[in-house]
């Protein structure tokens, strides 16, 4: 009987390791930052650290270590926040941990992050889109859904940025919910969307190339609202 009890306890602990620690269990929202691969990740780390500190209620861990995506580590966080391009998983356990995390209810936010992990079908499937090119300059963004909690009450805006274009994963193309797009001449492709993957949630935008974009109040509002939405908390606007 004792051996059976110990076996059940071991199985329970293993299951808990795979399950993310949901935000309602934490006083603050715990965010794991995964960048460091491409673009100005150091600059974005500085921006995000200051931005979330001003809002309050967040514990941000700057990691950039792919092993933190393993099941035994990733479950400590409410949100995994991806920024920038490049990189690939170096161990199948990283990819498996990431997919298990969002499938079991974890939150993911991606800023300018679809030109990354391009050898991974799992990453593409979770994000829904994979970068294939971009224009640039100053252009208008219009919302295609103004009733969603992330975009409710927001008006279209102009931003100086890269206009990421993506090809959508065949398995998830019909599951993405698009919130906003570029509207400039023939460029009218989606640049902001959400994806409910298993029990988890993802927010992604191709916006956010550099400081000019990060300083845009509309992108800041979208980013903060997304962080609350992916952890199923009422959205708040920046202070």
C-alpha cells in the first residue's frame, strides 16, 4: 500500500510539473521573457522592464535561455513573452515543454516574433503565422475586430515600423482570430491576431521592430491588454 501511495504521489507531482501556474494563484503575473536572438533584444528588454514596472503587478524574468522552456521550468510562469527573430530549439524537450505549456492553459505573447524558430513546426503551429517578408515606413493600422477585450474602444492608429507578412500554418489557419491589419495601398494583410491553442491563449503582432514602434502608445496598450487577456484577467490600460 505504501509503495502504491508513493507511486501515486510521484505521478501527481509529474502532472503538476507539466501544468502552468495560473495567474490567479499568483499575487503578480509572472512573465518569462524569451528574446536575445535577433533585432534589438537588449533594447526591448530595457523597454519592457520599465514599462511593466510602471504598471505594477508583474514579475518579469529576463531569460533568453531555451532550457527555461522545458516542462520542469516553464510551468512556473503565467506568460511566456517572445520578442525578435532567429534561433531554433536545441533540444526536443524545449519544444515539447513549450507546446505542453500552452496546451495545458499557459499564456503566450509574441511581439515581432514570427521570424523565429523557423525549423519548428510546433512554433509555427502555435503562433499560426511564419514571417515571409516585410515593407516599412509609416502606415495605418485598422482594427478588424473592435469588440474583443484587447481592442475594444481603440481606434485605428499610425505607426512607424516594419509591415510583417506571414504565411499561415495549414493546421491552424482557420483557428486564428484576426484583430488588426495594415491598410496601405496593396498592403492589407493581418498584423495582429489571437489564437486559442488547446486550453491556452496566444496574442501575436508583427509590429514592434524598434524603439520608434515600442514608444507608440497604441502598441503599448495592445501589449498590456494582451498580457492580461492571455492569463484570463480583466484587461487594463497603461498608466
